[in-house]
C-alpha cells in the first residue's frame, strides 16, 4: 500500500500520476541543463502553460487550474522531484498570485491574475534586500506618496526570477510602515542585475533590483499602508513555505531513487552497495524521513484546505522538517555515490546544492524554529 492510498481522492491519485508522467518526460531530462546554463528557458514555461499547470494555485475564475491544496502539494512534490528550479518558479508565481488574491482589490485581481495565470506575465516576490533578510520589518526601501502615486527608492536582492519577471509584489516603507506595491519591470527608474555563480537554485534567475525614483500609481498599493509585512508578505511566504516543503519531499525522493539505482549496480569489496549494512542504514533513514515529511505536508494541506488557523504553524513545521530532511538525504546520496557523487555525470551533487537553499528560502530553518517554539510556549501560557 502506498502512503498516497491514505486520504487521497481518486482524482488526486490520478493527478499525481499525471504529474509524474509529465515530469519524467519533460523535466527530468533537461533539469541539469537549467542548472548549468543558469537560466529558465521560455520553452519550459510554455510546456507548463500548455498542460494547464501555470496558475495552478489560482481559481478558475481568474484563469487558473483551480487545484485544491492537496493536489497543488502533490504537483509541487513531483515537479520538485524533477527540478528544484522549476518548482521554485511555480512557488514564486504562487507567492505573487495568492498575495494578490487574498489582499489585493477586486480591480487588482482582475487586472493582474488572469495575465499571470495565462503566462502572459512572469511574476516575482521582492522582499529581501542586500542588508536585510529575515529581519524584514527593517527593510530600507522606501515609498513616499506624491500626487496620484508613490515614488519608490531602494534595492532588493536574491529575488528568484527577478531576472525575467515582468511584475513584482515589492515591499517598501511608507512613513515607517512596511507596505506592498505592484511594480512592473518597465517602470522608469527600475533596473535589474542578474546574480550568477550561486551554490544552488542556479536556474532560478536570481537578481538584484534597483529602484530610483520609480513612480507607481496609487492603485498599485496592495491593501493599505502598513499591510505589507504582517498580512501581504506573511501570506505570500506561507504559500512559499508550503510549496517548498512539498518540493523538498520531491527532491529527497529523487535522492532515494538515485541511490537505489546506484547501490544496485555498484560493487565494492565483492558485493553490491545495497548489500552493505551501512548503506542500508542510510537508505532506511531516507525512506523513513521522506514518509514522515510527506505526512506532515499532507496534514498542512488538509488544514489549508479547511481554512484552519493552525495551518500556518503546521506549514512551518512541514517546511522545517522537509527542508532539513532533504539536505540530509542529498548529503547521504553524495556519500553513497562517492567520488561519482561529486561530478556532473550524476545529479546528486545538484540535489545537495539545491537542498541547501531550501533550508534558507521562505524563512530559514532558524526562523521556522522560532515560529514553532513560540507557538509551543504560547500554548503552555494559554493552558494556565
């Protein structure tokens, strides 16, 4: 019995098989190329659009695929098994889209979401700055109201798909209050510099953004002044953590698959690697941890589907465990492959580099631990 036999509808099981077939055919053969070229070609995006997977998280009324949270999670797992960069791209589109869907005006939803879900626009989420990462409340980028719009000045860095995005949810302080704005790439005063030579996520086209006297209409303010961090950013980040958690499960599954194949073919000391007990121990750890992470992701997805407030905490738990688990699986996969694991002929070295990034993006391991521990202490206090 598969772990997926528990709690999934027949439609969800069928969609998972569909996603797997697509990934094996269209993504796995080219994932290494995206890493080596440090880009995401439009042809890959077009394949996702053609299959109706672009805008997967958006309702049908805005041109999306209308996936429920569990199906969307299964989608991210399979994509993550094939390529961490493609999964990251899907997650980032969802961070933009769900933030606008939840906190944008009806006019903003109608103006931007159908264009993103159709693939007309590539979107990105611009929060991090050169000097500010996790400490988002202290961003330096500013926006001042002037006439019928806002003038934005500042820099953003480490922005996934900043190199090819057409539109951003971008965060700036208005009179000291973090606020969110929709900023188009073609806005005068907006420039972009690619970031290359990264440890992992090399195909995610990260960039540094510079805004010098960029004017955006007042209608591009998302929600109200001061909504930026607690509402808009946190909503987008929660989506990103959910996508990353599932993607980490997929990456770990790819590590396991690679190790099972390699250990069944490679001989040392007169026996296949699979017959050595220390190798079996590493494989057993991978299997156990992947199953545990998958269940945490399923639990988070069920709560998100129900609109349960506990979903935020459970998503952080799933992201924290899954990302850490994926890096351990990737590290062990390189070890099992030995010297071959350090070369480009086998994908496990790419898995390890990408897995490390998963421990950092959308809130590092330490940030997730602060969130989880804080919740535990609040529960104790509330019981008294």
